[in-house]
């Protein structure tokens, strides 16, 4: 369907023109480079591989420095960024200037590194001072110089603390002992009592016994001199100096912020250059030439030829089709309205290149199911408007662009289904439904959802039949899909036309019994497998019932919205009440939109992955990863 045919390209060119050719191929952006190992040709293994690892390592080191500088400067960049920023465009002349300005980048990196190291050093000093301050705080009332605490010729002094629950008993035990000592309770908090004790050395042992008895914890502040209060005052002075130094360093960092645009552009330039060097490792070479192996979409062949001719006339370019057992990357080419749905398939798995692309069939169902699950017209307007603005104002690429586009289409679908079902802001705005209200007629809604499920499942079976026929398995399509169509349609017709339904169901069942065991040996095994295959009808029924989630989630959106409206309207009346009502409405419906959009996204995806894809999808496709210009901040103008 939309899987583009791939050709294996072989490009042989002269070594002298390698750099210019690589640059042209990168700008072309359509080659999926193949490594020599993936080629699997034994003869190629004996040809030397090309390499530019030293140059790549050089650019890797420069990139690391630029990233370091950017990460550092971003921390101090408080300027307001535009909500919808666009990439800056650089010319070929700008590109060369950036490559010639590497000394400037190195200087910026060195300045950032030095400032960052000084900030880290300053922070460590601040942390150490604050920790010391915490240690000293309980001892602020102690008037003994800290260097005097400890042993003398005849005495010993200690500072420490005991648990507050033992503080009173501890003091009594010391007082009641016959030891000569001096002790002073310095401070007390909820957890501990803090004490200074002075005693003769000869009484060390009985003192230590008492201390151990009451859970004494010794405090050592031997690296400080002067009283605790003097040290505290000194630390506060030093913290002021640390803060001043911190301010100076931050000002130095802020003085470098003007370099951010330059560094961002240089980051992208270096990334482009590094990619060009990295890709060389996948080439093979001789003394005068080099060879590139790559996959290229058939539709890009002309562009590839033109990109090579821009650089050289001395080249060989050949194309071959992939071998029957050869894996090749999957490149999808769908209409613009279908492309957003590719993100759903890609999150699951790319299709096998020899299978079919499900997106054209899946996209209408996914978008329709998304809208049914949210089914509020105002929610749809809000969602589609926000995503449309994002698409217009933000330069999105790849999967992000596809996802936002899909949500925009989902918003339009939500508006349509909301209008059909009469869902307008949870019933706050009253419009008659263009079709019917699922809340008033839930059975009708459930039946409608199940019918949609049957239709999609039948289409999935049809896609498997198409794959079988495409690959020459016509009988498989007839026996494995055609007979199931007859059997299942017959069962459903029993409701409307019992006679026709009965004969169709019997014919389908007999056909399945006779054919579903055809791979088995022996008539008994064949028939037994055929009979067992009829049990698969329960699996089909389970798949159909899974589509009831369309009804459940759609109903939940309306019910939650109605509850939010009811609770909000209870607040109205006074001026303050009206303000609270508006705030509650905004936050309530914002939450309802967010939770139901997420639910619709997840459950619509689940229906595709499990029920629809389960009927035919063959995944594990190799992603198409072209060698191209990858930038984060700027765009290169060729």
C-alpha cells in the first residue's frame, strides 16, 4: 500500500572527493547507510574498512566542551524564552565561520569550567560552615574556649549530650556521687540535654561509668579555637564573604550568557561534522577509491543521482532489488491526512517491508474512535484549536509533529461526534443532538459501537486475505479468511434471516472443519484440528466486545462533565461564589479534557494493536534511518 520500494545502492567514488560527496549526501538526506557487516558478503570482509575515528573523536571532544558550557550557562539564564521559538538559519559562510572559531569556544568552555569549579568550591565551604554552625548552636552559651576543653596535667573536661528523657536522672546521679567535679547544663531541646563537665583525672573511671549509664554522646570541636559564641560570630562573617563571592561568580557566569546563541549554533555545526566523520566507518576503501552501500527509497533515486553529480563526474552508481530473504528498512509514504496515524503504528512496530502498511485503513477508524471516546463538541474545539496553533507556531518534526497532528484530527472528530450526540461542555451549553443522546439511549450506542468493531475486524481479516493473495497463497486466503466470513456472517444473519443464516453458518463450519487442519498428518488429526478451530469464534466475540470501551469512555466524559457543572453551579450566587464557580469550571473541565484525551489516545491505540492488528499485522520492520543533517538549534541554508 504505502510501503515504498527500496533499492540497494552501491556508490564508488574517488578518495579525493570523499569529503565533498559525504557533505552532498548528507544534504540529500535519503540514504540509509548499510554497514559492511550487514552486507554479509565474505569478499567484502577482506577489503579494508575506511575510518575517520580520530577526527570523529576530535569533534566528540569539542561537542562535550560546548555541551558543558551550554548546560552551565542555562542554569543562570533567566531570560524569557518565546513560547513558540523558531530555529535560527545559518548560511554556508556562517557555517565556515563557526568551524574557524573553535579557539573562541574553547576559551568560553575554560571560563565556564573555572567559574563552575569556583562555585562548587564556594558551595562546599558554605556547606561546611553551615554544618559547623549547626554543631555550635547548642553551645552558644558556653563561655569556655574550645581549645581548653580536654586533658590537662590533673584534670579533664568534656562536652556532650544525653537523651532528654535521661537528663534529670543524669544530673542527679552526678550530684549524688562522691566525685569532685564541676558540670553545667548549657542547653536543652526536645531531644537532648547538653552539658559541660570538668573533673579530676583520678575520677575518670567512675565518671565514664555514669556517662555510659545515661547514654552520653561526646562532642568534639577540637579544630576550633575561642568560645562557641566567638566562633559562631566568625562563621556568620565568613558566610557573608561566601555569599558575596557567590554573587560575584554568578555575575561572572551571567556575563557569559550572550555566548549562548553562538554555542547553540556551534553545537549543531559540530554535530553535523561529527556525523560526517562517523559515517565513514561504514565505507570500504582502496588506495584511490571508496565504496558506500546504502538503501534508498525508489522515489529518491533521481535526487540521489543529482546530489552526486553536483560534486563529481567520476563515480559508479548501481541499484539492485533486495533479495527474497533480505531485510531492508521500511519507509512509509502516505497522504498528509494519513501521516499522523503513522505515529500509532510506529509506537507498536513498523510493518514488515513485504507486508502491507495498515495506516490508510487504520487512520479513519482511529480518528473516529478517538472522537467517540471524548464526544464533547466544546472539548473538540479546544483540543483542535490548541494543537493547530502548536502546529503553526512551533517547528515540530518527526513523531512529535505526527502526534500533535493526530490530536488535532482527533479534536475535529471529537467536535463532530459531540454535535451528533449532543455533548456540549458536559451539558452546560444546551443544543439538541444531531443524532441521539447516548445517555438517553445507551443500548443503541452500545450496538453501534459493536457494529463498528465488527466492520473493522472484518476489514482486518480482509487485509490478511489480501496479503495471502499478494504472496501467492490464494487457497490460504479462501480457507482461512473466506470461510470465516461465511461462518461469522451466517451466525449474525440468524437474527435477521434464520434460514439463510443457518445454511451459511453450517456451510462455513463444515468448510472450516475440513480445511483448518490441512497442515496436520492423518485424516483424524485434520478433522480434530478443524473442529477445534471453531472455538476461535469465542475469540472473535471477545474482540467485538472490546469495542464496548467506545461506549464506556464516551459516557464517562459526559458524566464527569455534568458532575463538574453541577458542583460549579452550586457555588454561584455571591460575587466571591461566582469567582469560585468560574475557577472550578476551568480547572474541572481542564482535568476532564486531559484525562479523557489521554484515555481516548490509549484505548483507541489498544483497539488497533490488539484487535485490528491481531487479524493481519506482521511487524518487526526495520526503521528507515537516513544519513541527514540533524540539528537542535539552527537550520543550515544550502
